[in-house]
């Protein structure tokens, strides 16, 4: 039985989907803001760019996601989604901690990108687990600049993803 048909007959799952929207949206925004900050810091070759007020806004959205998530009571149908959302939030917290360590210039600071990619993978998995939750597919975005082998009609160069959380 697919999730959409089940939701029509499962009031608890419908309530969960509505209640989970703020947590999902806050986590998604925190992830995209952190990714943008990491790109900006990389392009500017300065970890101090992570001090921008938008870092605080991104972290505040993550705190909102955690707060909303803590109040959710998943129905049986929502357990898989809930699991992935929980992991995404945990992994986003790890990505922020790594970015903070990098910003502080700590020797051996972990790279924030792997936990951010893992968090995004969980966001995508969550979005497939229940209807009503969508993620942005950066593989098909205009800024992804898909990796391609140069052809004779190409003017040269390899196209790499500036915002490729999926690689």
C-alpha cells in the first residue's frame, strides 16, 4: 500500500505530516544556508567568512528544527520519515560543529562537507518516505554545472558542481 493511500485513512499520519513541516523546512533551510556559507568561504579562501550573520541565522534554523522535531510523535506510517529527519538534524549539528572548529582554526578540524552531504541524503530519503516534503535536486540545478566529458563542440574544461551535495 503506498503512503498516499494510507494517509487518506490515517488521521495520525496526516496530523504528523502537518506538524513535521516546520521541522523539515527549518532543517532544509539550515542545510542550504550552511552549504552556501561553505561555498562562499571556499571561494573567498577564508574561514572567517563563516562568521557572517547568516551563519547565526542558519544555526538558529537548525535549533528550530531540533525543537520542532522533539515535539513530534510519529505514527507508524511516519516512522521511516521521522528516522531520516532525526538523522539529518544530527548530521547537520555535526556539520555545524565541524564548521565551527574550522572557523576557530583548530588543528585537524573535521571537514564539514561530509556530514552536510550525509544530512542532505537523509533529507532526500525523508522526502521520499512521506508525501508533502520536497528537497531541491541540485543535480539538475542551473548552478550544478554537471560534470561532463569535453566534446569536440565543447570549448574545453570540465564542468564541476559548485553546490554538489550529492557527489
